[in-house]
């Protein structure tokens, strides 16, 4: 991972000192802004007094804070599961070896307790750039540059470099990129939601109705409400978008140009104009002013803040199983196993959500596909490098009081060091998260 190259960050810090320190003014003149310097560690991020530049400090604090929080939450969830499964080394380092041992114990417990393994119905978390943060940062930045800012929050659209999910003012392209939402329709593409089956069929998800084979969960009347190993007769709640031989309730994904694709349909692909919905990829906010010279610089920092603040929905994780002969009739052992699986489900969902966000921030991938190119951490690092290279003669330093330049220098050093540290520390966590995920994927 290139962002973890410590030598690169050492060179950046050296270039910063060489490019900026010679112009720093210690102390304050009458026209300067005086007082203590803000720091990332201290949480005071109005360091330069310029929204264009401070936006990058805010993005750095948000991104590094997110990676640190994900790592800490992963460690806490793994320790909790380790306690559940009898690993008592509370002070042990959470690394790949520790997680590998825990995964082995979990899989052994499942193999020794149930027939056929766990029946998993899983829908991965979805991650998007925080458009609201980017738009708000753009407006505040342009306002600080004394531009006449006018924004209607209900009519804001952005340029989306990845997958637009919502309205597209231009052309929307991509396979099954037309999303038609309706209470219940015949769907010629893929159904995202539930399918009211015309005839009994296999169900990749949760079957609600009759199942002609084993079902992972049934009600008192014998109706299946879980994973069906045979054919389902009734309603199939899909784990992921799939062909529906019946009526689709939810969202129907079809090709552009299909008769089902109306003008009111949403885009679920690449948009060559403005996107008014969510954006899986870098979102560039529009100018909040009709005429503002600071727009371009503001967009750079606003986009960085939106990408650093990306949000991921929780995954959907349902677990079904059938006890083997060993546990049949042993109520105490069954109850203990159910309790362990309950903890595994809760902790596992949290770990998978954190893994999705970390993968998006660091590698730019969502659902295994690169949608941020470059990734938010890489992009922000490159922006910092550009600021360093331009020095105080760059546009971002225009109008900053001399007394604040002495604050910006150590803050830039702190930001570069923080990004380098984040890039260097996440590799082990990403590896361990992937290893833990095999509990549910069977890898």
C-alpha cells in the first residue's frame, strides 16, 4: 500500500520545512491574528483562519479519526468474541494470528454443534461520500471568501466520479442502471427487495412460505421464515438483487431504454452531468455562489471533507442453523450455542460494517470495486503534498495573516504525520478483518 510508505512522509515533512519555514513570522503585528495555534490533536481546526485551507485540516482529522475508531472498535469486538469463545488473554495483541485462532475456534464450535454449517443471509453494507458535508463545506468556504452565497438544500446536485444513486440531469449509463421503484411490479431485470413468486423456485435469501426441503427457521404452523435449501413457494426476500419470476416489491433494476425505465426512474450508474442522490465515489459540490473566485479551491477542500466523512449503512446479517444429533435434547448446550451465535451476529455485523468503511477510505473499494480513484486517504495525502509544494506563494495561502503562517507550518507537519501513521497502521487491521469475514463467507 503506497500510502504507508514512511519515507514518503518524511520527505513531505522535509519539503514543508524548506518551503515554508523561511517565510514564517514569529509573533504578531497589529494586523495579524494572534493567540494560541490550533492543532489536530487538540481538536481546534481553525488553524489558518481560511476555510479553503482549514478544510484540509478538518478532512485530515475526520479521516484519521475514522480509521483510528474503526481499528479500536475492531479490537474491542474481537476481544469480546474471544472471551465468549474461551480465549482469556485479555492483554494479547489483536493481530492476524490472534484472529486466526479465534476464527478457528468459532468454526470448530459451529462444526461440532450444527448440521450443514450456518445458513447465512447477508447483504453487504453500502458506503457513500457524505454529500451534505461537502455541500455545507463548499457554502461555508465561499461565504468566508465574501462571496454572495445562495443555496437551496433541497435542490443541490453534485458531480459524481463513481456510481450515482438518484436523479441524474444528464445521461445515466451502466448495466441495469435504471432503478424503478414501485409497490409491486413485474420486473424484467433484477429485483432488489422481495419477490412474490408465481411458482416454487430457489430463493437466495429468506423464504417466507412453504419450503420443500430444510428451512433454517420456521414458525409454529410450519411456514418457513429463513434459508430454504430447496424451492420456496411464497415470497423470497433477496439477499442481493436477483431475477424475480413473479412480482417485485422494492426496486427493479433494468437497462436504460427499457419500457419500464420512465423519466421518474432513478439512476444507478455513472452520470455524465449532475447527480442529485447519493454518490459512491468522489462527490464535487456545486458553487454556492453565482460568481466566486474561490470556488475551485473551495471545491477541493469541500470534496476532501465529504469523502473523509463517507457513511456506510449497517449490513443485513441473518443466521440460521439446525442442531446436530449431539445437541438434540441437550437444552443447556443448545442455549449456550444460541447465545454464542447471538453475540457473533451482533459483533460480526459491526466488524463487517467497519471493514467496508476502512476499505473504502484506504483502498477506494466498495463491494470489491474501485469507486474512489484515488482513495480518500491517497487523495487527501496528494492534496497535502500539493499544498507543501506550492508553499506560501500558493493560492491557498492568499490572505492568511502572517501571524497565522507560523501556526500553519506545524499543523501541516502534524497532518502529514497523522496521514502517514494512519496509512501505516491500517494494513494489519484490514488483513485481520478479511480473515474474520471467512466465518460468514466460508473462505
